[in-house]
C-alpha cells in the first residue's frame, strides 16, 4: 500500500499543481506539501510493498524507496529555496510527475514496462520551458524567442531520448536475451540506453541545450533535466544492462567504445567548460554534465560488480548536484547577479555560502578512503580500460580547479 500511496500522491500533486498554478500562493503550497508528503511516503517504501495494476506487477525495494526519497527530498529543497529566491514555476508538478513515472519504472517486474514508463516520465521536461515573467535575473536577449527555442530544443531532446529508450525496451524483451550471440538488437539496445542518458544529461557533444537552460527554462530547471532525469534513467539502465547486454562481438565492442569516448570527453571537457565560463548557472550546468559521465561509465561496464558503486554514486549525484543548483539560486538572490566577475569577495560577505559550497564539493568528490571517492574510482576502473584509470584523477583535479576558482574569487577584495 505504501507504493500505491506514493503513486497517488505524485499523480494528484501533479494534476492539482497544474490546475492551481496561476494562483501563485496556492500553487506553491501544493508543490511544497505534495513533495513533502511524497518524500515521507518514499522513506517507508520497502521490499514487502507490491501492487498489481492490470497485468503489471510492481514490487518495491529499499533502494527504490531511498532513491525516490532523495529525489523528492531534493525537489522539496529547491522549492523551499525558491520561496526566497526565484520561484521555480512548474518545477514542483514536473518533479512529481517524473518521480511518479520513475516509481513505476523502478518497481515494474517487466523490463518493457519499466523502460516504457521511464520514457514516458522523461517527457515532462517540456513543462519547465515556460519561463515566468518576473525572473530574478533579467537576460539581455528577448525572453519570448528564448522560450520557443528552448521548448523546441527540449522536444528534440525528448524525441531522441524516448526513441532510444523504446529501442532498448524492444531489446530486453527478446526471448533469447541470455544468448551469447552478437545479436544486432542487443547492440542497438545498449546504444539506445547510452544515447538516451547522454542526450538527456547533456553529455558531450549533446551539451548545447544544457548550457543554454538559464535563458530558456524556468529557474532551477537544470535539477530536473540534468540531474534527476539522467540519474533515474541510469537506475533503469543498470537494472537491465548487465543481464541483457552482456554479449560480445565487434559490433557490441564498437558501441561500448563509442559510449566510453562520450564519457571520457564529458569528464574532461565538461570540467573545462565549467572553468572557462563566468556565469554561475553555466558553471553549475557544466559541473553537472561532467559528473553525469559516471552514469555512462557504469553502463559501459556491463558487470554486476558495478551495481553497488553506481547506486551509491547516483544518490550522491542527486543530492550534491541539486544542492549546487540551490546554491547558485541563493548566491544569485544575495548578489543580484550570476556573473562571477561581479561577485568578487562573495565569500567575505556571506561565509555561510562558502561553507555550503565546501560541503557540496566534499560530498561530490570525497577523499581517499571515503565511500564516494571509492565509488568514483570503481566506476572509472570498471567502465574504462586499465591504462585509462588516470582519467579519474585528472577529472578530480579539474573539478577542484573550477571549484577553487569560485572560492578564490570569493576571497578577493570586494568589488
């Protein structure tokens, strides 16, 4: 019954949130209380929870409950932060719709149903591409064209991601999925899952829409589009890829090589993007894109050994990167700008923001021996060839560089 209650709360919160959205105050209450209720119910979800929806059986698990609690909890955090910064219009209903669909995808015993539900949940991203008129930071370009361009870009992203997920659904439903033969459909299935995660997460070379979110979507939409959705798809991919796509052959090896190349490029160039940009929202977007590469590495490993570190990393990714989005919103509200060059001395003026940023960095990177650090190292080791293990250290150094740049500007004399 806990799982059924969670689904009802998410569905009702989504519909009611859209109905009362023009009313302002009531819309905020619906989003906050809906997410709070969903968060509380997700904490109670366990292995004993199961329901039947027609011919589809849904079975809960402790990890599903934990992941859904992290997701709805971080969404609630953003809405609370939004009360004092720029209200994330439609983000609450979109989050409830996504996590409701993801709950079905994570608990369905049928792989085709799981991936189809994941594809349906990924379509709610278009909801956040209606930017409110009273934004916190005004952009120099006209807002109306940005809204249309952003919506069209999101529809293209949805089309690619959903199409790739449906191909993967066909793959895992093959009767001979345990065969060792290099079956073409399995090759296409793995490629579909990988491309869906890469496109949705803004991996290199699909990073263009992610970098332009700040002028096209509702505030803090990057949490939904670049954090929660790729992480949710990553959970689904890990659930089936080790079983369905553990086949050899030149074609399969070529697909793995392509996904590894995307992951490596994202690990390195995502960090470079965060270093060379001066807008906080763009820095955060590239930082999120960079760490999303670890989801692709977990997929390319195609091994049961990757399950534990990948699941831990997905929880850290959701919590830490949503925290980074909230940090940017708070900094923008405090200083009235997201331009780093105009925020010299921010750390001297608001030490609490500095403490929060250091906490986010530590939670994301960890230290030698820490669970997060070891999870990142394991994903690098299992997802790449042995002679490429140094890329983990390189990615960490690059991350420390752009985070250090933020702190260095904060320690400068105020402008």
